[in-house]
């Protein structure tokens, strides 16, 4: 008897009013990127910050649906949590803490090996001693703490919209990522699309113990460039 396939939930059919708002803005940013790529990334990042502050999950989801699979992710990227954590009971506790200090700085990819890791502020090491005391994967890398390793590869989204993505797998046994209730990263899968060259939007999926797959968060990534672009 074949196992029951996981139930995928998360995004739903987006209202036409939402796509009508997102479409022209993204089109303008993509047109700007043809002759001023740096400025397009700055404006795109500011727009994502605005959506994040307002927690416009519908518009964030519409942007993700309009993304394309990145040709390659390589090197260090600055990260931004876009909007609030949702779809899990722990969100009520986590969101106020993330608003104070998200601790997450971004991700680093190695395109040749198809691997990568997350970068955090040093304070995260002490927080992890409480949240996931058995996890030993954090290590110092210059001014940051890195860990929560993953493998990445081209794939298709597991939930609607099932579009081409770069998928990050945290469930690799050798990485020993934590799977405690308050921080179940081992059961998390990130999916990333490109909005425009050098600017990316991701969603975090969590596989529940029932087999259900939920979208629980969104995040953005961009290349490190200069102080103007990091505004």
C-alpha cells in the first residue's frame, strides 16, 4: 500500500485586485533594472520593507508567484524577514521577538557544491542554548555566527504556486539541524525565486507531523554591494 502523499497548503488563488497592484510595480522595477540594476535593487528592497512593515501577505505572495527560478545563487546575501511568521502556534511568541531583533543576517551559498548556511548575529548563539540546547552546528565566522546548513538545488514549489524555484533542504542528517517544537528547522524547506537580477524572494515551508506542508514565512535576499544599496 503506497503512503498517503503530504497535504500541501499555503498560498491560495490571489484576488485580481492584488495582482493588479503587484504587476505594474514589478514590471517597472524589471524595466529599471535593464539600465540601472543597482537602483532597481534599492527600490525593490524598499518596496519589500514597506510590504513587511504592513504585513501585506497577499501582496508578498503575489510577488513570489511572479518570480522566476534563479540561474544561480553563489556567495553571501543580505537577508530580510518579510512580514510576520504565520500558520504555526509559535508565531504569537516569535513575532514580537523578531520585531525587536530578528538575529538573522542572511544566507551564504556555494554554487559549486550546492550547499550553504545561514548567518546570524552573535547573540543568536546564546538564544540557541535556550531554544535548541543540543544543536552544535553554530560556529564563528568573523563578526557573525553561521550555521543551520542546507543543500540547495533546482526544483518546483511544493505548495501553490508550484513554480520553478531553488529549494533549500535542511533535513540532511549529517547537518544535525534541530527539530524541536520551538525551532523545527530540520522539517523546514526554503524556496527562492528571483524578482529581478540580484534581488530574491523566498518562502519557508514547514512539514507538520501530520504530513501537511504549510507556508510559514517569507524572506528576501540581495547581493552585498555598497552602503547606498544597503539603505
